[in-house]
C-alpha cells in the first residue's frame, strides 16, 4: 500500500476490495487508503471514521450514528449497487452523496439469473448425478428437461440488470414481459419487450419470473402467498435481487404443495441462512451464496468504480450518474 502525504485525505475501504482498486489509489499521493474488515466491531469502526473523508461499504450498516462519528465525511460509496443497509435520508440531510457502482456487476448478475433459469429448465444437477451414479434416464418416470425457447419470462425490475437479462432471453427466442412501474412503456417496447402494468395480472402468463428490483418498503414481501398462487404450477421463480422481496415461508409452502415448479435463490432473508432452513431441504430449489454479482471480473470492475466514485467526490466533481441521492449535488 502507498505511503501517504502528511495532509493526505483518508479513505476507509473494505479490506476485501479487489486489488485493482488499491492499485489506482497507490498513484494518488494525496490520499491515504485505510482497510477495515466487514466484521469490524461498531465501536472500532466508529473510531476509524473519526478522520475519514470517504468510506466504502460492502455489508456494513451505515446511518446517523456513523455520520456523527465522521465529522469530516464527504462521500459514502457502496461496493455494489444495493443500499438497503444504508440510511439514505440521513446522508441526504447531511448533504453527503451515496454512490454505487453503476453497471459494474450487472452483466454478472444477469448471467447468473440466466444460469439459474437454464439449470431449472435443463435439470443440470439431477442429470449430472444420474450419469455419475451409473444410471440412465427413464423417460417414463423422470421429468424431461425443458426449453427456454418460446417460453414467457416476466422480468420484475427493468434497470441495469433487468434490461440485460431481457436481451439475453430475447436472443433465446423467449417472449419477455416486464413489470416496472417506474419505466415508461415506450422504453420497454423499444427493447422488444411487453410492458405489464399490473404484477398480479402478469404472473399467470409467465413460465419464469426473475426478480431484479431493489429492496424497498414497496417491494418487501412482494412475492407473498397470494402472488405465488397466481403463478402457473409449471412456473419457476428466480431471485438475484435482495432477501426479503420473496416471503420465504410462503415460497416453501408453494413449492411443497406444487403451486409452482421450482425456485432459484441467490439471496435470503437471513444470510447465511441457517443449516436447517426449510427451503434448502427441497429438491426443487437451487441456491448460491449471494455471489451473483461477484465474479472475478465484476470484483475488479466494482473496485475500480468504487475508487473512481470516491475520488470524484473528493475532487469536487462527483460521478453524478452513480449518485443515489442526487439532490445533494445541488448543494455543492
């Protein structure tokens, strides 16, 4: 790590951030980059914030108490795009921008969602196990794999990731429906997709539902028992968004009762989920440990974007397109 100048501005960064980000900072002699672990105790984290002008976060919560502990703070950045653990209104009250990494990990998340859909359709794990166990498929008793071709997918959330998964599904010959009340019809239709204005009305037509919306008061528990009951019994639900958008007990009940066929989850209400989590005991569920957007390449892109965001704010020219609470920019 670089040797900082005496009056260098301090940035507090997750030790787990990819090397590419640290290398960029090494070229800035006016900045002191200090690592911290994501499990750093709160009191110690607050002490580290005392003279920090910028901080980057992975999973560390950040709110009014952290702002009070950081009187010199000028910018907060997320090493990612979600910010449900950050008190954005508190940052806004103090005139501090919250910055995210834009589309740095959206290709990776979109690919992971597509992988989930293919795995559910093609029964990859089950067929692999068959061959390894020296069994051959009995087509009379075993369910056959399915095509994505000519199936209908409902994309919930048409942001950076939702638009990418939509393009991939269109390329596979799927019909793509989109539910996002904050995106105009003309934008969705220009992308070759069908806009659905009501989620409840859209669900009965979808063979796959893939969730790409942020976790907010509006989306918390969005997929509850009533919504799941509106889906086809042959449909599958995929989420690479945030835990809590899907009601997990309701999903478990729907999967065990045959209300829907399968589910694939990269995110959970509690992370990591407990070993006895009911969903993990079901054969029609596949899971990954909240890593959809954390490939080698995405880690490098997110580190570079995070460092660029922090430095842009310190240099007085924040990357506006990556600022969540853009109203604070007018005060600068």
